[in-house]
C-alpha cells in the first residue's frame, strides 16, 4: 500500500474511532488521534508540488452539473474511499457512501479568467469526512507561496484579485467560513451530509484520460460501486 493510501486509511479508521498502525513496511505509523491533520500535505492527497492538484492513486476527480456560485471562485473536487469499500449507487437519492469517505473541494481563482490554464491561486481546501456520528467538515487555508494549507477553525477574510473575462481587474474579499458553517449548506434535517454526490449532478460527460466519457461510467470503471449500474440515459441531468 502506498503512503497516500495508508494515510487515507488512517483517516478512515479515525472516523471509525479505531487506531491504524503499520510496520515495518516503510516504518509507517499513524494513529487515529493524528487525524484530522494540521497540514493538508499530511494526507498525501496530491503529488508535489501540491498546488497542481494532481491526485494521488485512489483520489478520484469529479465535477457536478450545477455547482453553487461562490464569489466567482472555481472548484476542483475529489473523492476518496476507504480501501476496500464501495458506494451503493442510487438513481434518485444521494449515494450511500461508506464510513471513512473523504470529499475534497478546492476553491481557487485563475489569475486571468480569459486564460484559466495560465496560473491560479488556491484559497482554501475543504474536507468533508464521513465520521462515526455524521459528516464532519475541516477547512485548510493555503499560504501565499501555494506550497501548503493549514487547518483553521475560525473563519478568515482573504483579499483576492483577478482579471475578469471582460478584461477588467477585480479586487474583492473572499470569505473563508469557520468549520461550523459547513452545516449551513450541508445540513438536512439537522444532519450534515454531502449534497453533490447524486446521480442528477454527476450524470454528465466529462474529460478523463484525454477522452470524453460519462462521469458515472468512468467512476464505475474505477470500481467504486458495489453493483452494476442501471441504464443512465433515462436519468435526467441538472441544468
């Protein structure tokens, strides 16, 4: 098992209230009390340099058809399942995600909206972790050098600037929420849960491995589902 997946496994066991210890392979050892980590790099979700957001093995990208608008910020989303665990697919409701699942959402601004591939600034990364009692949110604020993100509990205001699609220079203030505010969007009947992993949000074509493919079919090819998928074509996609 590579280091990134061992760290993810440690986080999953932390959600279960257990302890993860692994020796002597790589002299690796993680305990449940060490997760959540203070630094985003400790999870091993992304290869270095971390700001490229190149996912490690077992960290799967996904996108949604109808994302929420957040002060012009773009988002890069990823899904991590505990090793050996799978998703129970549901066509009409939220997917049944196993305990220990981690959802990763990175918020960033391109320096120039007219050339989004020519540099960006990542502001924050939010983790939504399926723990024993509920989904728990953790927030990581990126440094100016874009080399690391540190966990914060209280919210923070961040000055941002970018060039908009019409060529105007924009200066604004981005609000990083406190960790308790995750429930503002993710609460349903006073229970925190994901809102994006539903079939109508993900049933769309996207580019993976330099080709267009239905996103849910691609996830199925990564062996994330417990059973074979139903026919996806009749299931409508959100605008």
